[in-house]
């Protein structure tokens, strides 16, 4: 049973003083120079402001709850998609001899695995397009399409990732590089050249260096031998190759230059 709250006379007197004080404050606030009070003049504005603040507070609270729920759901979908992505591709004989592979979700059909990977990550990017999970899912979808040799869709997903994540995002240079590879596989060599040219000048050290090799390869495919040689020389002359970690790039470029000199005399 709920307890009654007993109010003493002392409390009543205290409350009376409080009410009297509040009435005086209210009188001073609402009294204006004219017969119409300040409150009456601005009643709608005041009520609107109060309601607006209340709505904003409620909206923020609701948004926080919804965002938390959506994040949890997106995490679960991401975990399931990642399990498909990480699953091994084995032979039917391997699957038969090792029952554990089936429980780990192993595939015997590569096309089936990558198709289901695409579907799983596309579902995430469709359901949560503005979340970090949804944006990252675009990158994984691109990778899966690439494995299926579906270079048109792969390039589209990579571009969507770059557009949403921004060029400064950690994986943006790799996504752009993969767009170049998609164009190359589609024999769109001019488009691939533009991508690798930009990356060789903009991207970080490793991506820029690799992009020079990619660009040289494009020039070879276009039979522009002089440009291929010029690009490879940029690798050998780069200050980065003084770093032991980049020495292999210099050695590989020197080997390519020797090969081009033998195949196309006068180009070096």
C-alpha cells in the first residue's frame, strides 16, 4: 500500500512564502507598459519555443535509441557477412574427409561463395546506407564482385565507397586503385590511365609507387613504350627507393627497363 505523505503547518507556511515570492516575480515579468501583458503579446512565441525545446530533447533521445538499435543490427549483419567472406573454398573430397569444414561454412563452389558474399554485404549497405558499416560494406561488395569477374559492378561499388567515405578515408586509395584494375580488365585503358596517374601523384607512398608500375603497364598495353620507360624511370629515381622497404620496387623497375630495352630498342 502506498504511504500517505503528511504535510506540516510549517511546510504550508514555507510554501505560502514561496508562492508569494513567485507571484511577485511573475507579476514583474509579465507586466508591460501597455494594458496587454508581455506574456499575452508573446504567448505563441513562448509556447512555441518551449514546445520546440521539448520536441528537440525527445528527438535526440529517440535518435540515440534508434541509432543504438541500428548499430547493433548492422553489427550482427556484418558478422554474418564476414563469416561468409572468411569461409574457405575447398574441394568436395576435402569436405568429405574433414567434417569440421562444413561446420565452419566452407564452400566447394567459389562462385556460390562470392555471390552470397555480394548479397550479404549489399544487404548491409542497402539497410544502413549512412552508417559506417553500410559504407564499409560497399568496399567488400566491390571485392566480391571483382572475384566474380564482374568488373562493372565492382567499379561501381568502389566508386560508391569513395563517394561516401571521402578521398581521405583509410581505404579510399585502395578502392580507387581497384577501380583502375576494373577499367584495365574491361580494356578501358584510357580510364585506367587517368586513375593510376592521379594515384601516383596523390596517394601515400606505397600506393603511389605501385600506381607507377600500374601506369607503366597501361602504357605497355597501349604500346606507348617511351611513356612506359619514362614512368619506370620515375620509380628508379624516386627518393623512396633509398628506404630498404622500397628497394624491391627499384629492382623490379630496373628489370622491366632492361626487358623493354631488349624488346624495343631505342626506347630507353
